[in-house]
């Protein structure tokens, strides 16, 4: 098989217990703008991307979070430095789980949101 798409991940859906509270957390923690909208049968909070049609994006929806960091880990871009993002995660009610981890493309850290969803926040080099 030789299928090699530009973006193997095309969409993320992250379940949260309270959409309004989750929008506040993710907006504060990442610096991203979220847009509340109806998508199919669900009311969602869309992570806005500059090039929505060709990039990877996703949304929050009210559902059953895995909790305790046991579900898949979703990595999101973070505004500013990772240290600033770590402070914002904690201030917004999340939990920082790791120190900054260096990789060739930049740095990231693991955290959990207030629902216990596993997330990584990323700072590009």
C-alpha cells in the first residue's frame, strides 16, 4: 500500500461534559478562537483554522469524556511559549502532566482538561 495523504488526521472530535465550560477552558489554555455551531445532530465548538478546507481541525461536543487521561491524546497548537500555555492550563482548571518535551518540529507538553481528556499543547520551532 502506498497511500500517503498530506494530512493523515483530517478531523478530531473531543467529548466534553459542558460545552460552554470547555469552550472557556480551551480558549484560555490554547489562545485559539472557538466558534459555537450546529454540526450534524450536535451543537459543537469548532476549533477555527486559518485554512479550514485543507488543514486539520476539529470540534468539542457534549458527550462522554474518557476521563483520567485514559482516552486518545489530542495535540493542539498553543499561542505563545509552552511555559505560558502551562500557566494558562492550570489557571483554567486543567492539569499539566509533563514537562516540555523537545521534538524536531518544536516542543509540547501533556495535560488533562477539566473533564480528564488527555491533551498535548504544541509550540512549533
